[in-house]
C-alpha cells in the first residue's frame, strides 16, 4: 500500500519481553510513559498480527512504586487508565498484574 502511493516504507519491528503460548508479557518497572506504548502499540500489534491472544503487563503496585525513583508506573493508576478508556480500548485482551514488596 505504501509503495503503491509512491513512498518507501520504513522497516520497523516491535519487540516484547516474552511470548509463550500466545501470550505476550511485558515487565514495566521503567518510566510510566512506556506502559501506554506497551498497551496501545506492542500488545495490540502482536494481537492484530495473530501472534498472541492476550497481553500481560506486570507493574509495581503503589506501595512498591513509593520505594522507587521518580517517574515509575504503578498498577493502580494504569488499571484506572485502562478502565477509563472504556470497553474495547485498547482492542486486545489484557491482564494487568501488580507486584508489591
């Protein structure tokens, strides 16, 4: 499609932490902005490509985040963000897992 419009595609790829039995697992203890990328780009891309049936995001809970450096995501905030988007957004089945100390 891109070439048909006279453009040269830029080859890219998405990489996830772990894929097994049609589930993709991302462990996100880094910056909070990367959680949205995982949920709305990585998991969705693998789902649409029929590589996975579910995306699993592992996050620190607020009690663990409080012991970490600034800018770290936490489960409770990202769960609320997903719920706030409404049913079907993102369009991939997700499991969010919170880890606490």
